[in-house]
C-alpha cells in the first residue's frame, strides 16, 4: 500500500507504527454553519482511506474533531444572540445526519474542542516550560516560531525569505504572514461569555492547539496518518506539527494526506465566496446521497474536482447501469452454492484493489468496476456464466462496495435507510459485546429480506433469494 505523503512530497510505502493497527486523525468540521459539499469531498476521501485500510486487514482507530470554539463559532453565537453550545449544537447534529446520507462510516471518536480545554491548557503549560511559548502583555500565550527551527517543514516554507510580522491572534492567516500564533487568547469583550479559567487568566484556546491536544489524547504523541483539505496545510497543520513536536520531542504524524479543492466555475467552493452547495441543497433538488458520493469519489483525491450538475446526472446514469447489472447477477446467483470467479474477473478484482492501494486511485477502481459490468453483461448474454460464476461476481460486488459504498444503496437493488440503520445498530451492539441484541438485529434484517455477513472489512449485506 502506498500513499502520497505531503511531508516528503512523494508516494511512499505505508508502514504503520504498530503491526495491524492504524491511528488516523481527520480534521472535522468547524460547526458554525452547515458543511458544504466541498467539505464533504474531504470527508468522503477520508472514508475511502479508512475503508481501504480496513479491507487490507488493519484495525483503524479514527479520530475526527469537532471545532466548536474558534473565531467563527464565537462570532456566529454573538450574532445569533445565543450561547456557544446552543449555536453549534444544531450544526453538529446536521453534520452527523449528512455523514449517514453519504454512507460515511462513523469514526471511533468525535472529540469536541469545548470538552478538552483541560488537555489544551496542559499542553500550553508544557510549551511554556520548555521555552517554546511566551505570554504577552494582555495575558495571551503565543508559540514562538523562532524557537522551533523546523517550522515550515510541512509546507516547505523558506523562513529566511520572509519577514516576520510579529504575532497574529486570529486563527487563520496567509502563507506570507510568518508570525507567532496564539495558543491561548486572553478574554476579549467580543468573546462574550465564551471563556475558561487558566493559569494565565480567563480566555480560550487558539484553533491550532485544539487538534494537537485532542489527537494526542486519543492516538498518542506519534500516530500514523493525519488528513485534511489542502487548505489546511498552512497555517493549521504546520502549526499543529510545530507545537506538538516542540512539546513532546517526538515526530507527530508520520504520513500527511491532503485532498484538493472542489471547484465550481473555476474557483474553490467556499462559504466566503458564496459559491457553495450544502448536502441539503442538493437533496432538495432531487439528488441522492448515493449520487453525490459517487461524484465526490469519482476524481483522484489529490486533483481538483470540478462540480457540475451534469456530473450528478452522469453519476445517476452510471449507477443505473450498475443497478441493472446487479439485478441480472442477483437473478442468476444463488442457484449453486459453489461461488467461482472466472480468471478474467479475478484480474479485474486485482486491478480494482491494486488501484485503491496505490494512493487511493478511485478513477482507476471505477474503471475496473465498469470493466466488470461490460464483461459480465457480455458473458451473461452469451451464456458463458453459470450460477456459480454469478454468485462469485455478486460476492465481488459486495467486496467492492465495502470500499465504494455506492453499489448496493439504491432503492431498486440496495438497502434503504431503515435497513442501514438496523445494520448500524447491530454493529454498535457487537462493539458492546451484546451478542443477543446483535442476533436480534440479524433476525430483523432477515425478516426484511437481507442477510448480513461479518467480514474483516465490516458487515456486508446481501439480499435473500
């Protein structure tokens, strides 16, 4: 398995810290508005990464943070005239609903920044003790980039070519602004009632310290993979890496994976530009989560993806073609218990998973899928495939869908939201080792015409014949 590591600017073999286990940190949403589909491009890419790792046999521990205190959330709460929690709570709920709509597997942990202030204070205290941070006159605490010579390593920033501009207290700034950044911000009247006590007085954390404290709490000082959108590389991820390694003296994340922007009309989709669509916008226009997910995974994650409604229509047509193939396969399968893959289909399977394990090449994987559809239709038309071949191909489609999560999701051939909810509740029961409850959900699924098979990559659904 190979990934492009932003840290080395090269595609390198993946070797986890611990055999068979992967610690994965994925930058989650800032919950000041509904996430737009540009955000979900990153979350779908991270979901594909998680699923590919699981298919390869790894046990994945994924942490996705929820940024519920920063400049944007505080400003939004003040404008709305409500508490920070009341302002962010509905956006958190909407985010989890959107994850389900896009068939994104749940992470193991979703830490919210406001629940981890103590860990952030502890980390800032260490940075002060080691001399990497200093207090300002107003009681804020800043990280001194001059005290950390490796600053700029992730983004390849030549600090000698840029003039320092002093300190920046806001959370986001441009690449040209080489500056000490805030770890702790002293209370300001604009913050309203958003403040916590600290050894340096009342205030609140800066954005960058949040991810360092939460990732290290759940994954340790060094973990395997850190992901996010390419716009997070600087300043956010650069600052994260600097403060974390300064505090621990150890490498932070070993692999950094970043996805490119979603483009609309030649410009990055963003709330600030006003050219964004939320998932709810598209669902309201009659598109499905399945179709939207297909569009978001159709391009390689490191290449900009141009969003158009024509692409959604093309996704609908492509999935209808897959659905028709699945219907034909399901009609022929199940008549012979011996499932076999013809040699040509075995080669397609290798092509599909080799592509995904080579830096998550989803376009190549989709090409392999449609090669299977074309070859399968030809073989069924000519009578080359018997029921044992159809059964084997049906199993392969389920295996492919364990990563893509777009095949068996349509109303005509796949599981609807009720079935998927039963599967999710059964999985939760299994995690809690409540085996009787898990068996009850299995029986309910069977009553509704579905069989569930537990595999190393997660549960696989099959319609009962």
